[in-house]
């Protein structure tokens, strides 16, 4: 057995391919209100949404503001009129909850670790959405605990989120845990600030998007970087069956 006794998994972008499902959800919802959807529009929504999640991490917006403004900003920018935002939001979240796609190797690594180390989910996603798609995808039953920011009351990377996780886990020390996630600003920054070792999942040598992200990387450098989830086996130093 290696030094790490538990893995704390991010969900979207780490275990599940959020971007492909987001594309399906926003496209379908826009089409249902009569919008002729373009690739540019879908890409722009992704930028807006990502921006609001980063603002949430910094405490600059509430979850409720995020849920409304990511759509209203898009509608305003593209002149989309007369849409019931609450109905649009509800349909969007329903699609997210009932649609999933695996990150390559995610189910395999979680199954291989099951019974060897503890596994927990740590996510900033919507509780109802995350819980349902974790159940549908099969990850729920492989986990020893599910930690969702909406339930906890504060998001990653905030100290309160990790305080809650540590109290719930109970008998392990910070250095016995390993956070695995694709987000520098929530997973990696949160772990570094709290003193939990981190592994940045960086598929295909993901580029640092901008100077702000590069600064985060330089300030909160992960302990490990992997391009495929199977590489985690070597980090955990577990015998392969």
C-alpha cells in the first residue's frame, strides 16, 4: 500500500466529460426556444459559464446568480428575446442530470481502486444533478462518500469545504489524501491551500488558457500532473491485479 489512503475525485472534466454533455444540453435548449444554434454560440456559452463558475469560487457571485446570469448574458449578447429563464434553466439541468459521458479510463481506474483505497467525490456542481448522474454512470456505488458544495454551503477552493470533508472522513490525515481534478482554480488551489496533496489531470497537455491561469499554476503548483487517468496507478503505488 502506498502513502495515499484515499482519493478525492473531482467529477466534471475528471471522471465525466462535462463539456460534451454541456454542448448537448445548451444546443437542445436553445433549439427548443427557436434559436438557430451556431458553433460560435455554443463556444461562447461555455466561456460565459466557465467565467461564472470561477466567480463563484472567488465568492463574487452566488449560485443563484450563476444559474440565471449565464443564460441571460448569452440571451442579451445574441438578442434572444422572450425566453422563460426558469423554464430554460430547469430543462438544461434536467438534461445535465440525465446525460453523461465518461472521461477515458475513468470507470476503469475507479473500479481498479475500489477496495484498495477509499474514494470520495468533491464537486461544486448542483446537488440534484451531480447525485443523479453519479448514480446513472455507476460512480456513486464506487465511492465512500459524496461531498457537494451546494450541500456543504461553500465551494472549492474554500477552506470550509475541505474542513467539512476532513471532518466527514474522520480518521485520515491530510497527507494521506490525494485530490485529483482538472481545475487549477478549485481542485489544485484548494488542495494546496489546505495542505492536501494534489494531482492535476491535464489531458493532451492542456494549455494554460491565460496569464491569470498561469499565475495560479505558479502559485499553487500541483504535486503531480497526469495526461491519462491510468497514470494514477503509479502515483498510488498499488499492486495491479
